[in-house]
C-alpha cells in the first residue's frame, strides 16, 4: 500500500511542471457561462455557453473532444440540443416545463450517473477531486403570483491545484472563467446571508443577475423573484365568466320587470 501511494505521489509530482506550463501558456483558456432563463412561471430553458481558448484546443485536442462529446451526450439525454458555433465554442440548450423538471435536469446534467461511480472511487481514495453541484427551486403559489426562491450550491474546492507537499498552489481562476446567469421576466433580488454567498452583478434593470463563480471555493447563491400564475389568473377569469353568465341569465333574461314592453299593434 505504501509503495502504491508513493508511486501516485511521484506521478503527481511529475504533473506539477505540466500544470505550471498550462498556467503560463493557457491563461483564461476556458469560459463557461451557465444560465437559467425563465419565460414564465412554468417554462424556460437552461443555457450553457462554452468557449475554449485556441491554445487549449491545440494543447490536448483528444481530451477536449472527449469532454465536448460528453456534454453533447448528456444534453441529448435530457431532451436538449447542441449548437456548434465553432470548433472552440458550443451552446447547449435544455428546456424545462416546471420547477421540479428544472431541478432534475440541471442536477442530472452536472451530476450524471457515470459520475456516481467516480464519486464512489473518490470516497476510497481522497486524492481524487470531487465536484458537488445542487440547484433547488422552491415555489409558492399566492393566488395570482408564484414566489420563486432559487438556491444554488456549487463546491469548487477540488479545482484548487495543490502539490502533495502543499508548497505549490495554483490559482484556477486564471485558467477558468465561470459565470451563472439568472434571467426572469420580472425583477429579481438576491439574498446574502453567509460568507460563501456571492454578490451578483445586476443587469437589465434587475431582470438579469450574473454571478462570477469562484474556482477553488464553495459558491452559494440565492435569488427571489415573483412571476404571474397562469393557473390562478385562469381560474379567476373562469369564475368571472360564470358570474357574468349568471347575472345575464337571472337578472336580465328571466326578470319580467326588466323585459321590454311589447308594442301594441295599431288598428
């Protein structure tokens, strides 16, 4: 066992120069923009924009291609579509029809089934990195309005690259540019409660919030926004229509006092 651990450490020591080389030549090599767009209370889409730097694409073409194919496969399994803008840029769109479906599709995309096997191995070997992503959407119906409370926890501490003897630490923020966007038809407000909470940039008059995610750290973000309830508004219109029909029936058609007097024919 000691020999195996020593062998792993030696391999990791051999990777350190490579990581430093990547850090030197591939600064800002990955731009990952994740967005949740709400078109209404029960409709929207998850949009992901991935842009790779030219140097990264040429540095390890086979590895990058496998990663992009994995993204395409996961998107199609969730009824999504993939648009290739170029060899370096990809746009993934995954639709959802309600809050529960948003949670399921988002969490399945970032926590695929094949990843669970990796996590089981990671529990046995603490040297392997593990990413945790969990999105929740709590919805409350208040007659004509639906209160949406979005909560997102993303643990990116495993992206902090540290050598086995902890003498060398590499800032992953220089390699990755990660953003999370929330777009809603109504104004959204953020909630800041703890030290891991991120403060977003407010755009589009409060209808778009943009969080810059921090690699190597725990990221927590929350937002609240209200959207019209189609069910509540529809029920109100039905009740209004029924009441109007009853008024016409009982107050006008069946009320002799309000009926127009018949004309007397002249002889």
